[in-house]
C-alpha cells in the first residue's frame, strides 16, 4: 500500500458531514446556484473557487441558513436535512460562517463582538460560559490583548480575525470562510492560513471561498469550482489546475502557477 492509498482509506473511513443535492437558488430569473450536488467528509479542508458572481457566497448563505433554497433542494448535515433552519439553530448544530465583508458591531469591543452574536434567541446561556468561549477564541486568533478595544478602531486585518473568532466561539464542526484572505497583507494572510491549518488539524471541517489562489491551492485538499451557479469541476488542486473547463471558465493560462 502506498502512502497515498493509506491516506485515502483513512479519508473514506470518515463520515459525510455535508451533502447537498439538487441545491438551487434563483433571484428572479437569475440562477445564482443551479442544481449543485456535492458532499464533504468530516475533517476535510475544501476550497470553492469561481469567477465573481459564480454563486459562491449564495452557496454559503444557503448552507448557513441565511437564504432558503428552491423546493427540491436538499442540504444534509450529519445525516439530517437542515433546509429551513435559521442561522442560530444551525450554529447550535455546529455550522458557523464568516462574511466576505466584515461587519462587526462597531461600538462594541472585541470581546463583546465575539460574545453577542452567539446568544441564541430564547436560550439561556450563562454569560460566564459565553465569555470563556469568547476569550478562548480571541486568544486563538491572537487578539486577546485587544479584547477591550472597540471594533471601530481595529484595522481590517484584526477585523478579519475577529470575525474568525466569532465563528470559533461556537466551536463549530463545519466552518465556512468567505474570502478570509481578502484585503490582508502577506503577513496577516500567513497568520490566518496558520489559524485555518490549526483548526483543521484539530478536526474541524472547513470550506473556504477564496480568490487568492496561490494560498488557497496550497492549503486545501480538494476544490469545487462554481461557474454561473453550476458546479463545473471538483478534484485535488492539481487536478483542478489541469481541468480544461475550469481553465477556460476561470483559471486561464496561469492555471499551472497556482500549484
Ligand atoms: N440577494 C440577492 N438578490 C439578487 N441577486 C443576488 C443576491 N445575492 C446574489 N445575487 C446575484 O447572484 C449571483 C451570485 O452572487 P454571489 O453568490 O454573491 O457570487 P460570488 O460570491 O461567487 O461572487 C450574482 O449574479 C449576484 O448578483
Ligand atoms: Mg462572494
């Protein structure tokens, strides 16, 4: 048995954490997500790429309950159909996401920002438990010393990590990251990359939407490619960079430079 086949068989022993079938979302006549079928195994680190407007953020909005898909769509999380469940409910079940555009509560400090969004409606959670989780996640993202700073004075790089901390605080099984490297300096991006690797090494399943392909392709194990709402390719970064349809829809002649 080669090392490759060993790691493959370890992979197959993991259960399917997310499986979407016939997933669609239309905005008036526009098919933003068009009949997507895919599945992700527990512990995988996945990338989603595709041109602007391909439906990547809409896909995340559907999985995390911010949008409701068309009839006939199925989203199975750990074997349960989660279509129609609200974001708070899904966070409780183990799905968290970050946003392409960070949107903190400007006048709350970093610690409060990490705590407040996770108080589910009609649920009592002791504030000390929440505070402990928030403090732990701020330490994880290296923002602990700024926990009392109001969000409006934090630079963009800190806000991206604050958003990350907010999703870590719910200790998700599945984490959806929407352009986690956008607007970051080389050094800040490296920090976030390390954070993603560490979370994945601890067993968290992570799906990343990203345009910075160099960093994404070295980070993820498998890539899905969306184009005009459709899934047009899936495979290892190496396979994706050799996929003709993906090259003509998105990667272009630079495809080989990313892997
Ligand atoms: N709330 C919305 N209402 C109408 N159209 C939308 C909405 N959200 C996204 N779209 C459209 O759906 C398509 C996919 O958008 P999006 O998922 O944001 O793409 P991506 O994240 O891949 O750039 C785009 O054409 C976008 O304009
Ligand atoms: Mg987007």
